[in-house]
C-alpha cells in the first residue's frame, strides 16, 4: 500500500455570532466579527480510511447553542462513508466539538494521548472552568471504548499507518495531538486545536482557551517543524480553509481537498 493519502475537510457546523475577542488573546480589534467553522477530517488511501475527530451531535448542539449543518455521522454517510464502515478514529483531544459523537464509533479503534484521558478523569476536572469544554458523557464513551478494548494510546509521537503520524503538542489541553499526513504535495499537518486559526500560529497570538501558555506557543514551532511549509498547516476551525482549498468536484461547498495545493 502506498503511503500517500488524500485529506478531506468536512465542515459540519459553523458559528457566525462571534468576535475576535473570542478567538485571540490580546485581539487588536476585539469587537470585529470572527466566525468559526467546525470540521472533521477524512484521510483516504485506496480503500483505507481514517477519521480524524468525531465532532458533536444535535443534542450537544442544543446544549451549547452551537448550530450544526448536519451531524458528522450524517455528513460522512452522504460522503459515502457510513459511520459503521470506519474502523480507525484519531481523537486529537476530548473537547466536546472533537469527541462529541464517539457513540457513533463505539466499534472503531480510537487513538488518543494517555495524557488527555488522565486529564479528563483527574482532579483538574474538579474546576468548572477547566471542565467546561468537556462533557462527562463523552468521557464516559471513551472509557467505555477503553473497556471494550478499542483504545490505542499514543504516548507522544506514533505512526498510525504508513504516512499518518500523531504528535503530542499540548497547551490547549493536556493531551492535544496533531496529525501529520503524507500527501502528493508533501507532509500536511492537521493542527486541530493546537492552532484554531491561521493567525494563531502565523502571528503567535493564541486562542484564549489554554491550560499551558508556554506549551501552546512551543506548539506553533512544532507544527512548523512537522509540516513542509506554512501552507501545509491546516488549523482546526478557520473558515479560510474553505476559501483557500479546492472544493470536492461536483460536491458540497462544505468539503474541501487538503491534499491539493491551496488556490490562493
């Protein structure tokens, strides 16, 4: 099997009712509008498929007041990938918008950093501020998969498949990991929330939710070391990704090709 993969970014939700104050510490224009997109990512190599993150569902959408266009499971099905057909899921971290549909993938092998699971089941969760981006139900789903024998721990860096690697970055959460993927245009890094937006890593201005500021800033250097260039780093929530990368042929405007060269 070749170690060259395709990457598809699937936008399943959006929130346009936000400002720069919510996206950047020390925002220069804190009251300006700054929308956010919610993605899951599909890695494909022939008949081999890996899902990166599971997004969140309708119930969580209502609880959080975060509108979604479709559930990730529905969007994947429309893309030709029923949730039941996916046997490998990389969970970049356990925040509600990245691990909120784990119940749809209870059969799959889940790749997660041990630090993340230790964090979300440890004393830090006694603090409501630290607990807020997580859901107890999502954590229970991960533990359930663990006891089903379906969790693979990635302690630091690990190859998941030839051409697909995970690397611990931390900062945003204790066990935040990015995904490095070999594509036809070189090594692309799915930053997930180690950089929510292009501005985070390009300008060195972090997203406000961090547990370790130093690790967050160091993480931007790690992203650049792993990727072939800044154009090979894909942040976790930036609407610019859909503007800068080609859309899938004949398909939805919510699916773009990250293995292709950016169009701008």
